[in-house]
C-alpha cells in the first residue's frame, strides 16, 4: 500500500511534468502526425495540440495507458522480477492523468491572474481612494456634530398612566 501511494504521488508529479513539457513544444506529436496523415490532414503550424496538452479525457487516457504499457513491457524484459502489478499500473495511470489536469488547472489560473492583474490593481487603487474620501467625510461630519445640542429638560410630572386610564374609565 505504501509503495502504491508513493508511486501515485510520483505519477501526479510526472503527469504535471509531461503536461508542462508538452505545453512548450509538441515536436514528438508533430512527428507522429506527419507520419500518420497526408499533407492535407496534417496539423497546422500554429496548432499547439500534443499527446496530453489540449486533449480530451479519453485521448489522454489512451496515450497515458500506452506510455505505461510500453514502460512495463520494457521493464519486464530488463528486470525479470514481477514489480509491475495491476494495482501499481492503475495507480500510475490515474496519477499521471490527475497530474495533467492539475497542471492544466494551474496554467489556466495563472493565465487568468496575469490577465486580471492590471484590473485588480486599478480596483484596489479605486477602493483605497474611496476609503480616503469616506474617512474625510466622516471627519467633517464629526466636526459638524461636535456642536452642543441643548439637553431637553424632563417634562413636569403629570398624571400617571394609571390615573389617566381611570379618568377614561378603563380602570376602576
């Protein structure tokens, strides 16, 4: 169980690394694209699509599955010990897939933060200016309110509530 957890966390980091690396260049994907498709069907030079970058879930899952399947076959030939079990294989695939989506989320949020950073700075500056104006208004209102208001003198005591009710006939 501990080995699977370590492999899972490592696979998440590996998936983030693969996604990050492929976001900067997709030369290997372009190479296979040129091998597989005719000139009319090949991807455009401006297309940034890769094996994992800008792909849907099923396509990512297929590419990651093939990557680890090839890795396990090579490992089985080099090391005759059975270390590549089904649970470790599944942990590697799920972890790598999760890592690619995590890296995509981080990239997207950093792009949004970069786009909005100027507007956030302006918003903060406007808020600070409004706060200063509000404090100045409060200071001027406090200065106007300092004028003493004469205290109201208590009314002379008249009839109590009980006596008024008796006069109206509500009480005996």
